[in-house]
C-alpha cells in the first residue's frame, strides 16, 4: 500500500512521536517551515510536542493521539517527525493500525523513528519512509542532495537512482550554520559484489533491533536491507547487533545490503567494517555496499520502507535504484 505522493498545496503535519517540538528552537522551526513552503507544502503542527518531560518527550497517550489525529484528518496528506530520540517504540502497542490502514499517508523520519515506521509497515502494509525530519529542513548549507532525494521519493512517481552525495559531514550543523565541515565524498565502497532486487527495509540498525522477535518486525524474505547506525554505536556494538539481525527468522532470504556512512565518533573504519562483513558466512553471495549517503551523516537520501529496489554492486559502477516508492 503506497500513499499518494505529496504535491504543491498539500498539508504536511509535524508530529513528535519521539522527542518533542519543544526541543527545537523557534528560529530553526521557522527556517524548516520556510524550506517546506518553498516546495509548495503547507505546514501544520500536532499538539503533543511543546511540553517536554525529563526524557525530552511527551506522555505516550499524547503522542498516540497526535498520530491518530493526523492520520484521521482528511486535510493532512503527510507527516514529518520533528526529530529522533529514544522512545517511539513506546507507542507501538497503542496505535490503531486499522485507522492507519484506512487512511494511508506519508510518514517520514529516521533514527528512532525506524521503530515506528517499520512497525506501521509490518502491521498495515503501508509504505513508510526513512528520510529527513522536519528539523533537518532548517539546515542552510549542504541540504541540496537531501532536498532533491526527498522530492524524488515523496513528490514524484518515477523510479530513481540513488547516487552518492558529493560531500558528507557529521558536524553539529545546528550549532553553527556558517562554518560547516563539508568533506568530499569518495562514493560507495563495494564489500561484496553481486546484484539483487526486492523489498526495501531498514533504517537505524540499533533501533530496528528493538523490534526483533516481536510482531512489529516485518518479514525479511526477499529484501534489500539499508542499515545505518549513529555515533553512540562502536564497531563491537554494530558487530553484535548485526549478528542478532542474522539470527532473525527469514534472514536467509535477504538478497542484498546497503550500509550507511558511519559517524567519526563511532570509530568505525572501512577495514574494520570489511572484517565484520567478511566474518559472516551468511553474507557470502549477497551484494553488500557501504558508505551510502543516509542515516546520521549529512546529506542523506530518502527511501521507502516497504517499497522495492535493486542493487547492482560492481566495483566500478555500484548503483542503488528505487523502483516503487
């Protein structure tokens, strides 16, 4: 079930299923809203995120009500999460999945939102999206690639190739918008060659692991997995969580894997990642590509959770193509 694409004039609701809107300074909110309005979208706000608790979030019932209201409102065509956090999985047992299935709409965010977006897809079949938060749109420099791929995925119907961004960064851009450290991007790294196609799943691996062994985890059969992790995750943490993913029922049906670029503070380097991948016989024979432009480094492309894609992992010409989204 694919939601209608966003188009000029559509209303997009800012929701706070994890950390709240009150976490974002008014100046950044205004900049993000202006950027979205520049795409022709009308921005509105849910009511859950202004008052923050000690976890910089809101009560579960308020966050659930905010999502239900957005899905039920015929005037709302899509939702952007304000930012990530640590607790969107608190909502999963309280959501009205029938309501969501009856009102298919765009839902986009990343990081902690991986739990929410993946669970909704697993329970309803609705394609959800791993992509920028509302707050991401307040970035002043280095946003072009993110903006372009957001439009390719959420505002156009045609299949599209996901080329590497020409630069990358994991600086604290929201603290200093002018003095950015934008590093030239050498592109994809092919760890295992091959070709694959199937259902696209993934997002933040550590957050996805919160769903392992539950009814909120989708079937892995026939999938191409797009996985990333953040600066809190060191190589040994990524290694063991990847092993836990491999233990999931149906992993033998995974057809390919794309790994997002790691942040510097993770201390993950290419040789370490190669060792992790090469030590897994379960990954032999499937294409694996690393250093893709998504996740917690910027800029980042948007991809559909539950859409379809193909991966061609050849040393001289790796290509990720999103077919349906």
